[in-house]
């Protein structure tokens, strides 16, 4: 009887608990969307290890990274050194020249002036700048932002040892012929951004420096962002001369709080004849409106969060102008605008490139279910950060990157569809007179046996002279040669282009001539970069 009463009591209590749980479940609010993993691992490998491997492989002095999960910056870190001659470590407040990311600030400034009623995108550049070549004067501000102006780039004529005024930069390009008829093609040109920065000055009545400072740097609260011209007065540099040999070089932090975790510029380096050559910060000032801003990865991330709302550009339609692909007058759509490039990943955009002594990268996943951003800055010129940044994003959220084993294949998302990507690969190889030995269309082969497969194509090509040199010392490498790239479309409709990781072959085969394999790897990387991207960096 006691057992029955106890059982009945337990049943009653359990029933009440079940009803309460059911009612609670029905009344509970929906949980926030889970947009990423705080573990920051890609297939069991932490991003710190990914970055350490990348730094070692590319011989970087230092690097800084920041990850956004809007509105937060959950991870910001520095790696390595910002100077090879001084005891200066990369930190969250280290400033690096952000190179072509600057042009995105310039585009924001143009749209802000549009919203202030001080210019229209249909205005010609001749309205703001006198004494331009006749075929330049008719180019519109929109065409300059699109990089569809056809105006040549001055960068290949720059002497990094001297300083140029904006007018002198224009004079360098003015001596070159137009690249194409304005509005018909897209090609990256620093001259476009310099012309836009000069238009900002004319339309606003302020210097480009002061306009960007007032309407972007101050608005977003960016303490580690400034122009090259500000470094001498606004940066906190503690570099005694001579450097003490018996004590820490850093002394000022003991009496001046500005030198505690200081806003300090990194030293930029260029690899020349196997040596790292330091470049003066003033070299970046020559890229007026295109590459003269300095910032920390954390500040760039804060600015990126501002792009998502109305704190910088108020009207959503105006934001769409510079954060959507270009539509040329002839109806052609080009997946790029104002330095940004776009892929088939919904809402994805990236901006990247090189400047004297530095390489920079910023990506944005703007879908409301993602809102992730990755910023990478390093003080070595000519380093492609695209694949590393996507690996870091994938560590944060699996489906932001390709479904591959990163240790065996190197891949990036193409801005184009599979057919056009393949066409671009073959055109680049033909231009370089590199023979294509075979093309394997696996999707077509699948269709031939009544099976279905998304576009999957292997292109086999190579330089027999280089390959033979390697196989003479290690014949088993023949199974890895000739070189090949794989172009495929995943279930999200994204097109990827990848190639085997040749560095991994050095250890696997005991290669005695790693320099040749490294050269082949660089050639593969250059091929993929040109085929996958709109802009040539």
C-alpha cells in the first residue's frame, strides 16, 4: 500500500513536471542564431597553428589578425615582430599600412558627399580637377569607383625613394595611353582612387585627410588609424638611438601612458635578392587615396562593423552602390566594385592587395546568419592572404570555406562560374606558352554513364623542363606531375579553384631541390590568383 501511494505520488509529480516542462518549452523565447564556433578550429587545428605555419612558410616578420562576429570582435591578436631591427612585437594596436583597403575609405567618402548633396555619381572628374587629359575629363565618378575608367595606373612608374604630390602622380599616368574605352571593362588602377580623393577635396572644401578623419575615423572611434603623414606626431614610437645593449629599449612607458600597448607603426619589408629590405613609411604616402592609410586589424574590424549599418553611409541604396557588383553601361556585370570583389557565397566580399612593404586583406560575410569578418595585415610585400583568411573563417564557421583537407589542397573561391574560370585558366596558360596536356571533365563523364555530378574539371599542364629536373633526382615524383588545377562547384553554387600543396611534397618525397618545387608552387599560386580574381594585384 505504501509502495502504491509512493508510486502514485511519483507519477503525479512526474506528470506535473512534464506539464511544467512542456509549458516552459512552449513559452521559452527562441534562442539567438548560432553563427559560429568559439573553438576556432579547422578540422582539429587551431587558428594559431594555421597562422604560425603560414608565417613560417612565407617568411613573414609579423602579422596581425582580427575576427568580427558583429557587433563583437571576439578575437584580435598579433604574431611575430613588426621590426627586424628593434624589439617590437605585433600587438592589437600595431598599425600597418593597409594598402588598397584605403580605396574603400575613399569610396565611403564619395558616398558621404553624395548624401550631403555636394556631388553626384554622374558628375565627370573634369568638374572637380582642372588640366586633365581630354579623354580623362569625361570619366564619371561612378566609373572611377568601378575601375572602369580605362585610365592607366601610375604604380609601376613610382620611385619609392622619393615623394610625389597628387598632381605628380597624375602626371605619371597622363603619359600613358588609355587602357580601354571608359565604361566598357574593369581594371584596377590606383589613379582612379587618387582622382576620387582629389574630387573629395574639391567637393568638401576640406583636405582628403581631414574629411576622412572627421567622417570616418572619428565617427567609428578608431584610435590606431591615421595617414602616413600623421605617424611622426600621432604614433607612439620608442626607438632610442643607439639601441641599449644592456637594457630593454622600451623606457617611455614607465612615465608616459601613451607608450603602454602603444599605437606604433610596423616597419614594412620587401624581399629582394633573398634579403628583407626595409621601406620608409613615406613610400605609402605616394598612394594618395588608394593606399596611404595605416591602421590596426582591430580598427579595420570596427570600421567594417560600421559598414553594416548607417553610421557611415546612411541610405541603404547608397551602400548597395559600392557593396554590390558593377553593372557596366553595356549591361555586363563584373563581380567587383571600388576595390571590393564578390563571389557566389551569399553576401561575401573581399578587398586585398600590396603596398610598399605590406600586404593586406579584409573579408566580409554580410548575410545576417553570418556577419563574420576577417582582417589580416602583414609587414611583407607581395603576400597573398586570401587562403589563410578563408581557413580562419572556416575555423569559425564550417560552411564559410571549401570542404577540403587543407593539408593536401590549396583552394580559393573564384569570382566567376566554373566555365568562365576554366576559360580564364586556359587563357592564362596560353599567354604564358605553357602547354595544356589534358582536360578531364568529370561531370561530362558522369553524364555519359547516366550519373549526375556538379561541375568538376581537372586541367593538366606543365613545363617538362622543370618537371624533368625534379624527376631526375626522385622519379617517384612522376605520380604528382604534370601540374594540375581542379575547378569545381559545390552544393552552395560556389566555384572553387585549387591545386595540390606542393610544399607537402618536399617531406613526402625527400625532395633534394625544394627551390624548384617552391618556384612551381609560386607559379601555381599566381595562376590561380589571376584566374579567380577580377583585379590583378
